[in-house]
C-alpha cells in the first residue's frame, strides 16, 4: 500500500528521533499505536453497524464489492467473459519488439503498419507519443 522498505522505515525513525527527541519518542509511539487501534475499532464498528442495518440478507456482504471496477466485473461479466477480457487486454498491451522500418517512417505512417489507426505504435527513446485530439 505505501511501499515502505527497510531503509525508508529507518529514515522515518531517525527523523522521528530528531523531531521528538529520545525522551518523548516512546510516548508519541504509544499514542500513535493507541490511535491506530481506536481507528480500527471505529471502522470495524461502522462496518458491523452497516451490516446490521442492511439486514440478514447482506450478512456476507464484502465491502470490496463497493469498488466500481470490482462491482462491474462481478455483476456484469461471468467467469468466462472475465477471462476473455483479461486475455484480450493482455494481448493488446504486449510490448512490440518489432523494429520500425525505414520505409514506414519515410512514408509518415505513425505505427509502421500502413493503416494509421494506432493499432501498434513503436516509440523510440526520445520520441514523443502520438496525440489523439478525439480521445481527449
């Protein structure tokens, strides 16, 4: 979630030691831990209150289903459709290793396949990607 590595945690600890000092740091750490426990308890209480308010038919309700992507995927597509969409997405986002030929760049074709529809564009280092005014 936050992508904290050991070095980042050590840097944060040194900064906290400098800011709060060695005498106050244990008190601040215990207050922060108590605050996190209280926030977790409040969040769990709110979830329990929401489940109680929704009734018995929603006892197995998962709050991750409220994420719009998860909701659409779960309620609009079955498992086979989900896998087909994932495969299609993966196939269209694979990076092309085909070099752009001199003839394609000389003719002004942006993607080198002659149709100019943007199906697959190979961008070299330092080149700007094509800009589509209709897409924005």
